[in-house]
């Protein structure tokens, strides 16, 4: 019978950090269970291959039809395999705004104010720029400057400056506002997933068992305590036991799914699927928040930008050779190379829109090939008011959960989006980007609200930051308490993006890693008495 001190479900951003920290000093036996594979291949490791990462590493979920998107279904990529979504993401290193964490604390999450979380961001970080008041350099997560940014990306920052929008060399420093090039989670020109940071260095240690291609079907409880997990691997089923407890880190879609499959969730819904109710907890799968995003796109004659043409293909072939030899060049691109944060609503407490500049024409999340060269500019609503849900489609853990982000349910999100998209176009209309004489691929009168709303509803979708479906809080209705422990059973913690009570104003990989770090620290504190 396999028994460990702790079992971690899911080797993604939160799970890798939690498992790695629990196992690192060798005192605790830890089993990390991951549904996907090792993700140890050149497509995952080479940043520029991001659009070509295969199905084995991506769940490729779809949402239910979205009324706010003219009835379209949304695409929800999610990483599968070690590293989780950090193995397929755009590598942008952003923590959110200090205001977000102070707001979490104001909502009742004691111990999660900016001053409380900053030490854990720093502990995780190995920033190539070295340490300072905001950054760490001794952690496992390598954060790098981009090695070979596209000239168009620097032109974007200069165009913003032309409009008096300030340059910001460090969005994770004193102030988030402004425009600049993003730092990335890469090491020596390769993707640095959470698994490469926290898990791979411990591979082979006697106290650390890494089980890939193992699907967790549910958490097992004995006398009100999480005592193990039921897994399926190949055709075989087995229960693995945990003396100290279980950490659930399956992400914002699969953590609520596993909670429900284990009997913790909205009782009526569980009964519909024939699941025995352990605890009636309506907040499991509720409060889904995600960054709705609109991608404006322009075509250029210039072949500076990535694109599909003979010249583009030859350039990428040369870039691939350069990357194999030196780990530099265009294949180190994270695609979302530049961007910024700015307030478009006067009463916003912090920047309410984030931009990602991509030196390529992007259509349908990169799934549709576009002929020619050009660039794209994402604008996303940083603190959406709309709330969605994750529920079960079936009682089988291998089936996709039912995802309803409910985008644009709240009109305030559209108001922010409109202003964000207008600013996107003002920036692109300013030199030096304007000198490329870009041709807008979706020209409309941007100051006609109805026309702009229609364009947004027909093209907007997620920028991949779902959170909130196993929300943390000090209130009785929350799923986990402020030390990430389940309110319903002993020996169960949740450590991933699902616990965020509010979506942070930025990308969610670093915050999910910070949450994994904190979970391990909470557990070690308990063990230390
Ligand atoms: C395409 C894309 C681009 C993104 N770009 C960025 C970016 O540039 N910067 C940024 O900061 N953030 C980005 N994000 C978001 C960020 O990567 C995620 O928010 C973060 O990785 C979430 O971490 P997590 O721990 O919550 O879940 P994940 O990292 O998704 O990990 C969940 C893990 O659990 C496993 N799992 C699920 N169900 C089971 C089961 N039943 N049994 C066993 N294992 C299971 C999964 O296989 C997965 O490995 C992006 C995301 C995507 C998809």
C-alpha cells in the first residue's frame, strides 16, 4: 500500500511550488500526481514553439455558448503535464497590482495584503536583474529580460510614450502603471516552467515520488479527514494514502471538478450526478472570474513582424538554428513581448486595462493561420465584474468540466473594454508604430459604441486567467480559509489559481506559484507546532 506524508494533486504552477517546497529538505515524503506527462520536450522548452505545443500538453477546453459573445463558445487552453499551464503559457512575469492583495485583505483574507505576499514572490524568484526591495534572486523561478525582442515591440513602447504614456521598466516594482517590455519566466533562452523550477531539481530524491499520466478521480475521506486519493493510470485503479493530508492544485477548472467528484460542492448538483455528498458547499465552482480580452490586429508590408510568407519561413528556420546553437534569437519570443497597464476609468483604484503587444497577426488564439505579416494588440479588462461557474458535465474525472465564464454579463466590463480598445488604436496610430503604415484588419468607426460593441462581442475571448472557483475567505461561505485549508474536512488544502478571491490585475502564473509557496509554508508551520 503506497503511503506518503503528503499527496499533491496536479503538477502545475501552484502544485509544483507546493510539492517542491514540501519535499526539498527531505524530511517529508511527498507524492506528486499529475494527469499529463513530463513535458520534457523541445516544443515545450523552446519559447517560440508555443503555438505548436501538442494536444498531450493542453486540455483545449471549450466554454458553453456565451451570450455576451453573440452565442459563440470560448476557447480555454489549460496546461496538462508537469508545469501545468506554465508549460504552455506566454511566460510573461507579472504579479498583479499591490492594490489587489490589499483588497484581498480588505475582503477578509487576513495575511494576504501586499506586504504579506511580497516576501513569497521574492522567495520564489531568481531575477536576472538581481535583488532589490521588490525582487529576489535566490529562488527557483528564473525571471529574465527578453533576449531578442522584436523591433516592433520596442516601437510599441515608443508609440505609447509618444502619447505621454510613461515607460515602465519594471511592472512588478514600485508602480505597475506604464508601458514596457515584459520580463519572462525563461532561463538561458528556454521556457522555465514551474516544474523546471521546483520539481525537476528534486527528481530522484528518495522522499519525492513523481507520478505522471495518473488521473486523480477523487479525494478519499476517512472520519472527516482527507486520507488519500483514488487514481486511474492506464486501465488500473488504485488508492494512494496520505498520513498528513492532500493538497489540491488541479487549477481553476479541475480543482472544483475534483472537489465535486469527491462530494464537496453544491449538494443538489452533486446528487444530479449520483455523487454522495460529503459537504454542501455552493461556492465550489462559483465565482469564476476571467480576463476578457480583445485582440486588435494590423497587417504590414514590413516583414519585421512574424508572419506567413517565404521570407518569414526562411527567417524562422534560421532562428531555429540560432536557438539550437546559442539559445538566442527570434525563437526566444514569448509572443506577448511588450505591453502595459493603464487606467481608462477615472474612478479605478489601479490600472484597469492591460495590453499585450504581439509582433504577429493573431486570429482565434493563433489557431487560424493568417497570410502575410503584421502585429496584434490585446486589451483586457483587469478586474471584471462578471462572474461565471464551473460545474460537472459528468461524474468521470476524464471528462471536461462545464465552463461558463459568463463574459460581459455585467455591462461595466464592456465599458472598460471599449475604452481599452480605443486606446489600443490611439497607440498604434502614433509613431513609430504608425511609420509601419499598418492596415487595420477590422476597420470600423471606433467612436460608434454599437459598432464597437458588436465587433468586440464577435471577436473577444479569454486571455487565459480563470480564477476564483474554490475561493479563499474568512467568511463561512468560502471554500478554503485564509491558510488555504478546506472548511469542510481536515487534512485538505487547495493551492492554485482557484483560491483567488478576486482576479489579480495581471497575469496569473506568478500569483499561482506564490500561492503554492504559501501553502507549503502554512503546512510546515502546522507541523512545526
Ligand atoms: C495559453 C496560456 C497563456 C498564458 N500566459 C500567461 C503568461 O504569459 N503569464 C502568466 O503569468 N500567466 C499566463 N497564463 C496563466 C497561468 O499560466 C495560469 O494561471 C497558471 O499556470 C495556473 O496555475 P494553476 O496551478 O492554477 O493550474 P495549472 O498550472 O493549470 O495546473 C493544474 C495541473 O493539474 C493537473 N490536473 C488537472 N486535473 C487533474 C487530475 N484529475 N488528476 C491529476 N492532475 C490533474 C493538470 O494536468 C495541470 O498540470 C497563461 C495560461 C495559458 C493557458
